[in-house]
C-alpha cells in the first residue's frame, strides 16, 4: 500500500474541529447516511471491449435441497466469476451486479433461475453469453452441472459436468470447470493457470462458505452479521486476502472506524499479488479512506473509473468523497455520469438527493428521492431519504409521514427513530422528540449509536434550559462513547463554568492528538458556538 502521508498537527486540528462543529451544529438535525450507499452500488451493464467476450454467471440451483450446501447457490457462481474474471479475454458480470439485476427482476433468494429469466438478465447486463448451473449431493459426492448459452438466441453452446468425492474438493476442482468454459473463448491453459481459485482466495471450503454468506449479508446492509462471518473466515484462513479486504471495507467505508480497518487492509494488500487489478485498486482506495487521505482516495476511484468505466460503485464513492471535500459541482457531475451508466440505480438517486439538500436545492432533492421511492417502494431507506429531503426543505409533517412509513416497512430501521426525533425537535415538540430518541437508544445496534441517542436528549434538554437533566443525559452519552464529551463541554459553557469546560476540552483534544496550544485556540471557538446556538 502507498505509505500514508505524515500527519501534521494543523491538518488533524482542522479535521477534528470540523468533526466537532458538525457533531454539535448538525448532528442534532440529521445523521449522515453514507452507509446507505452500500445499497445497489454496482453497474448493470458490462463494458464492450474489442477482443473480449462478455459473460454472466447465474446463481446455481440446489437440486438436492440440502440446507447444509445451500450457500453454494451463490458460492459456486462466485467461484466461477472469480476464476473467469482473471482472463484478459473475458468481461464477467460481478456477483454484486447479478444480485442487483435479479432483485430488480423480482427474483427472491432461493428461487430457481430458469433459462428464460437467465437469458433476460444476461441481455439486460449486456452479456453475450451466460452460464446456468446446478448441483446435487449424491451421498458424500457432489455433482456440478453447467451450461453455457447464447444470450441473444438462448442456444446451448456447451455443457460440462464435474463430480467431486467430497465437498472440500470443490475449491481445487472448480478450476478445471472454469478452464473448460474459458477455453471456449480461446483462453489457453497458461493464462488460466496464472492463479487457481484456492491460491487466489482460500483453500478452506468452510472459510469460503463464511465469506460467501458474508457477501449475501452485505447486500442486505446487515453490517454486524457481515463482519462476524468475515471474522470467522479469516480465523480459519489468515491468508484469505479478500476476506481481510472486506473486513477493512466494512470498518473504514461503512462505519468509519479507521484504526480497526487499517490492519486488515494492510494484510489484504500484502497478499494482493493473487488478486485482480480491480480488487487491488479498490483496496488502495479503501485504505486511503481509512487514513483520512481523501485526495488519495479520490485519485484511486478516478483510476478505477478510467480503467473500468462501468463500475458504478466507483462513481458513487467518488461522488461522496467529492461532496466531503466540498467539490460540489464535480460531485454532481460524477454522480450523473453514474446515472448515465445505470439509470435505475437507487443509490445514485439517493446520493444526489442528499447532495442537493445540502446545497439548498430542495426541489431537486425531493425529485431525486421521489425517484428512489419509485424504484424501491418497499425499501425503508428510500422513504427515510425522502423524509430527510422534506425536512431540509422545512416540510416537517411530510417528513414525519415518510419516517413513519419507513418504520412501517422495517421496524428495526433505527435511524428513522432519530429523524423522527429531530423533526419533532425542530417543530418545538420536545417531549415527543425525547421519546423518539429513547426509542432509538432501545434499538441502537452499538454503544456508539446509543451514545448518540443520549447526546440528542441532552441537546433537547439544553435547548429548554433544563441544564441538570441535560448534564445527566450527557454523562450517559460519555459512558457509552467518550467522543460525546462535547455536549458536556457546551453545557458547562452555558452554565458559565469555563474551568470545567476547558478541562474536558483539553481531555478531548489530547485524545485526538492535538497540541495544547491548538486546544487553547479552539476553546474560544467552542464558546462562540455555544453562545450562537443558544
């Protein structure tokens, strides 16, 4: 990985100050929804390159109905995709892209993908040929059958089968099946054998099972379950590069926990000689995010777009990064380029809507989020995002209605509780706001989220000049997460207790690695903010 740039205290001071300012001035109104960008991040169209065949591999059918092997429905497809993607003569639809296309076609997990559905998905993706397959358990043996079809005509091009003595042999034997398919397109044995699946991923079937299940959970935004499965995968095989990479991605990109992300991303990069160029570029970008080196991350995603122009995830991530760097026009341009590739991407409409709200372009924000709802009417996050655009526009009752709709669709969608709390707070309904924040605390998935809930309650009490109750709630926030000491500082300033405020300030800045001189300077800013927000 590129060596992280030396951290100058002035940069850290500015970054931390901005975080604190945002936490105080804005977090009581909206929680940034960057993690929702995980939903539908990939392109639906394969790039057409002269001399390269475009191919889609469908999820397999479990003919034995064995629950123990059911993970192989997606797992076998992923193995073939991984192997075939390494060929310079093939452009292969990713597992993530396939999942999105099937979801848009109304496919439910576990349903059979028949020939007509497979052909329809392949044609929508721009694939010239597609693979459908099945597997069955025969005693201890497992038989795999695959068929390659022409996407335009549906004609069968080739059929292959493979039988292994026991499931553990699948990882080593699947390479032969991959080669037989790739050979159809002129891929020679020397190219195919550059790295087999066991070397590129893992030779431990159980580790691969956990990895495959983790990718399924990631599609549904189940972050904790995703992480637990990936941790099990690397426990079984510490050399599993992509499992380490995905752990790093979950920590750095999904949660923003840089310190936990970096060791895994560094390990993944150390093992990256067995990965594809695209995987290596993504790992580099994620590592830059973990180091808060956003210019480097922006450069990495631009490189991905240049080399793989159909990767909508890169457009989405780049758009968010440019937004964070306040390069708003560039962010809008990049996100719209992504929509030119995938006009039905809910994630891109969501990102544009959030950006337009930030810029005060409320009508455009509402239009983007209305489109998001049209594309995914049963998705809680879509209604929550529309509620946010209404709330930014001052249309509070419409916002509350959308947040309630989000909870009707998914009662565990905890962020809607916070947004209901902030909407009630902004309309002066303080008791209702506190009730919603308490409901949020009850369903908060981590100590960090629970701390945020208490901090919100403290803010509401402080707004009502109930400083004793505010201080008590703020102490609860600190117990959950020390970052939320900030609300305690502001309460002390409101009480005129500058000595206590300065003591906690120095503690906060010391934990952030900021020199005392900088902390002294920023304490003036803290006081100014507290007075301004009274």
